C-alpha cells in the first residue's frame, strides 16, 4: 500500500476529471472454486486498488463529487470469521488508512445509490467483469445484469484511463520490483531448460518464484515447445533436443504491479542455423522498437515498422517475397505474426483491458482495425511519457493457418508456400520486454535484462552448469 496522501490525491484528481455525480467503484468478492468455502485466491480489482488501496474482499468505494464526500461500504467481520481467518481491521479503520472519513455497512449501499438515482444525480460506474457484481449493481439500479457494460459511464472510463495510463514515480518503482522477480523467473526457466525436463515442471518452478517474492504471477505461465500456439500452456510433455521452448511469464508485486516477459530458449543449449535465421529476425524487430519508441510516436507505427523488419528478414530466408510495404499493407505478414506488437501494462498485465480496449489503446486519431493480425493490436495511440508498454514481436509457424491460407491461395504473391511447408514443425519464437516511455525515448524496466541476443543467451546457457533439480518424482 502507498501512503494515505497518494490515495487522497488520486481521488481528488478523479473528482476533478469526472466533474459531478456519484462515482461508485466496486472491489471484488471471494470467488468459489468447486464449493463455496474453497475459493480461488483473492485478487482485488485494480481500479479499486488504485483509488482505495485496500485488499480486503467485499468493499465498495463511493465518491460524491457534488458534495465532496467519500464513503467506504463494507461489513465488519464477526467472531466466526476471526476464528478461521484471524482479526481484520474494521471497515472504518480501513477507510481511515486511505484518508476516508465515512464508512457504512454494505446494506446501506442500495439506499445511497437509489437516493442518488431518485434525485437525478448521475451515477458513474465502470464495466463489470464479475457476474456477482453485475447482479449486485443491477439489483440496486433496476436493470438487467448484462446491461452493466453498456450502461457504464464513459466519463468515468476516460478519467480512469487518463490517470492510470501515465505511471507515477511510486508506480515505476513497483514495476521495477516486478521486473526483478520476472528476471529471476525467466533465468530459472532458461537454466532448467534441457532435454527430459517437463514443461509443467519448469512452469511450476517459475510460478512458485512469483508467489515467493511477490503476490502472485501476473498471468498463468505460457510455456511450451509449441511456441506457435499463442497461449501454449504447459503440459507434462518432456522437452526434446533440437526444439525451442517459449516461455511467456510475469509476476505481480505485493501491490499488484506486473511484469510480462517472453524468452525463447533452444532446448539443446544452442540454436540451429535455421532457428537462428528466424530468431535474429525477431531480435531485429524487437531492438528496432527500442531504438524508435518515444513520446509522440504512434504505437501503430511501431507495430507496422516491426512487421516490415520481420518481412524483410523472412524474404531473405525465402519464406516471403514481393514488395515489403505492399505485403504488410495487405496483411500477408500476419501469417507469421498474427498478434499486436504489445500492450499497456501496470496493475493489470493488459492494463485496464476490462474498461474497453477501444478507450485504453485507441483514440479519435487512431482507431482499431478489423484486418487479421492487426485486429489483435491492443494499442495504437501516440505514446506519452510515463506509459509502460510491452514490446513482443514474434514469428510463428501455425500448421492449420498455413493449410487454410494455402488452400485459399491467400497472399500467394507474398508467401512462398512450398518452402513454408517445410517449417510446419518449427514452433514459434517471441521476445518480449517491458519498457517505460521516458522524455528522451524509452528504457527496459528493471535492473537486469534477461539475456536474449543469441551470443549472450548461448553463453548464459553454457554457464548454467549441470542439472540442479528433477522434473519428475
């Protein structure tokens, strides 16, 4: 938790941006896993955390902009809960910790909102992503639960996005801490990457590191020899010599700030010449973005520039052909990179995605695209100092996509399908780092950069030593 003054300042700024009405921010409730008392590990809503700082479940913060009052709603725990979970401060104490003078039981929330509704006072709330909160909100305000997204306040959404998109110094420090945990996760995965070790075992190790040094992992680890699968979750499959292991993983700090990195490691310790050709293409695109991303630059231009570099390299290998600019404009490169260059990151690994990607990553100048591949670009707007972005170009050989496009003769002027057939067993390569946009340009977040240039990576793998653990009992 940050200082009380930071939360007071954030709420005051939010009041100024929204201007009038009642702002209602829901914290999360516990979520049952397979029966009510066996819950998933609790994670507080990020926007509630940003303005109210408290990690206890079943809280709602209400800010009355017109009357300049703030109230934290929630029920104090009883002796039964204390027996099982220990003492928890009262809701009034939690409110005081973050500079809020008023607290009320949860049952009073309905009267508060209905009174505002009756008087015609605007009620601002965000899109809800949990069904229990959809039901709670709709029961109070009298509409169908599935209408909570369309009835959400665009004024509040834009105000929250404006504030959370630009990271303040205290947030940057937390992101640095998350990056250091991520460094330990990924270097551990690289050390353990060798024939005979299972994907599941390595994923378990690095997710344990995230839990040990921070609050949790920022998303379920993607770790697989099938790097062509964008969300290739780990299996009990043993790593095989000559293959590549793609690991996309990150951590959350105790304040729930995230890291998100990807590395692709040769299981045998060195790249084959064919792997190195593709790997170097991804390195070139990654490093070009680091050299060019700066305030005022459109992230869309960074994406398209990286795609042109990938296309040029794939032409050198013989997998693509024709004019590079025309191929990228047509979307032919999306055969190999069907996702966007990167996304904003902060308290959510895809920062604020639940508020609507069209409001987070786009604006009136840059709108989302419907073109295959480009439609997965999570951000296109101009960069600002304080933005945190992931840079994650990749090249993938997806057998089903190859068969589909070849059967349709799609982009045959730009793709060499005969040669591409021989790459169906290749897998995929992605390299991802988190960058902070600075006044001069950008910098990778963290004190240590996870090795990724081929020479550095192979030297790291050579020095890792013998097997330090067993992959199976």
